[in-house]
């Protein structure tokens, strides 16, 4: 079976090359699998700019969050083998007396964890490592809401290791990759070869180190060539019992066009089901999409933090191959229109709870300016503020939280706060982070509980 007629390889090459140039992306590798046959596998640009090494169809790329479907498949395999129960409680730190989340809820990002990521660009034991344990605590009752949570997949990896007696990477390799014949797939902080891997680059073209560790490997540390990734997306369910494979595609809505099942995004509404997962981190922008009833899969892998080239190429290919395709069927973005501030009082004070103890802060709102003044750790700064349906108060400040973890690579602070009419307080999260990698390398994203009261 040849490349689908709707996708001309020569025109695709022109389109991909011009898109890479337009968005300053070093390279892209794309693959199409039709009824288990690789009908297109091409690569464009440079996998290693300094050495002028071209990208090839065999080049392995970092996958970032596309690792999650791989870990989810391993969890489902273990459940089918009786090693664990998807609906049994998974013990996690819990300060509120809520029920423990289940593996199913963790797979669906409905386990109650907050947003978090940490990236370590030097080897194990180095000083730049974040201990995720203090952050791996529930922020809401499990099952009540969707929040994309790497920490949930951290908990799943540990659950799998305890149930199987095998390391996460070993179990995924032995029970998922090897049975499918996908031996170029890998989970780890570096790619071991023998196939070369693509060097990862910042949005402005600076190389990342080859090593990138994290506390949540099952959420983040996958590697693959494009064709083998597309084959995985089309064949993973062969490893599962029919009822488990069906459960993977039982999705809770994330937005009007997309839901999230057991490790996969699923389109909602009319038309054929589209199953997908994207990935993005420092030097990685990747996606894999499959249309199960068509037995058609597409993967697009790039080695830049900037997702623009990935998205343009993906939409171009899917528009050609999938009648009626719209970007909303693979986009997890939820529209949350900005609203004016409307809190009952302008003056607030409270604390941010950190692993080093509570840190006091105070806020003064200026609704007429849509701004808020923050006083924290002897420093005062003013930033734009807004409200939305999800957050009655949200603002980002050029202020570093005074903790050892934040000082590693999280120079900014965002507040996302709800108003609790019953007790008059503002509750939510304070998130230490770094906005992109325009300077240095991508930082960490650390979520802390925050509570303020009128003053």
C-alpha cells in the first residue's frame, strides 16, 4: 500500500522545509502508518546543527508527554495480568482526609494532583535536582476535576514498580515495546542508541545537554523514531484484553472537542474517533495521532521547544488524510475568557505553603487598572491581573519565591486563586516557574497551596 494519494511526498517535503525555516526549527521527522504498514517516513532539516548531521527517518526524538500513553499501556497490561487493580486506591500523601485516588483516576488526570514538572540537566545526585515528594500531595478530592498532572504518572510508575518488582523502564520495554517489535522505543533520561538521536534546542537555537532527568519519568522521558511511534499508536491495544482496550477510550471531557481516557486524548462529537497525544518540553515538540476505524496513524516529531512547526505540519498532514479534520479534535486547550476583577475587597493577606514552611504575602488590587500589587519577602511589585471563569484572580509576577527549589530555575511566581464566599477567603495555588527558555534552559514548575484573607 503506497502513501495515500491525498499526501504528495514532494509537496510535503517543500511544505515541511519551508515551515521549519519559517519557525527556526532545526528538524522534523514525520511518519504515516496505514493498516500497520509504514507508508511514509521522511525527515527534514538537521538533527544536530553544530555537526551538520541530517535528520533521518531512523533518528530518535524526545517525546515528552507522549510517554504517558506508553506508561498507561504498561499499567493496563499489568492490570490484565492481575498485578494491580485499576480501581483500587493508590496510597499518596493526603492532608485533607479525602479518599485515595485510583489508578484509573490517575491515568485520566483526575487524581487530585496539581500541575508540576521538574527537569534536571545534569546527572543523578547533582545539586539542581528537585525532590518532588513535598509537591506530590493532593490539591482536590480525586475524581472531581481534570488537571493535567505529571505527578499522577509519577505515582503510577511507582505503583507499577511495586506491583511488578521491575523498574519502570524495564517493564515498559519488556511488556510493551518488545512484544510489539518496537525495539527503537526507549524510556530514560538519555537515548542509548545505537540509532542516533536528535539534539534538543531552545526556541532560539541553543542546544540542550544530552541528559535530562526528572522525578516523573513515566510522564516525560520517552524516545522514538517517528515510524515506530506511529506503529505504537496503532498497535498498543493488541496487548490488552478487549474490555481494557475499550476502557482506554472512555473519556471524560476536557473541553468541548476533546476528552481524556486512560493515557490518551480522544475527540468528542461527530466524525470518526481521533486518538492523540502531544508532548512538549525543553527542546521537544511532538505529537502522534491515530484514527482507529481507519487504521491510520500519523506522528510528527521536532527538536525545538517551539511547537509552531509541529502544529503546522501536523494540521497539514491530517487535513490531507482525514476528511473533516479540525485542530480542535486534538487540542487540549480550554478557552477561559478573561473577565474584569470583581472581588469584594482590594486588600488581602495570607501565606504560601512551601516545603520550607509558610511564606507570608499580601496583595492590593487595583480593579480600575486591572492590576495587583504583591508584597513578598521584603519585595513589592505590581503586575497586570485578571479574572476568568476558572480563576477569580490570576496574575504573574517577576518575583522568585524564596525557597531553595525555586532558586534552581523558577524565577517567576503566578497566583491562581478562587474566592470562597462562605468564609471570604481566597484559596488556590502559587506556582513558581520559568516562562519558556528564551534565557537559559526551561525551568521547573512547582505548585504550592496558597490562602489569603481580607485585611
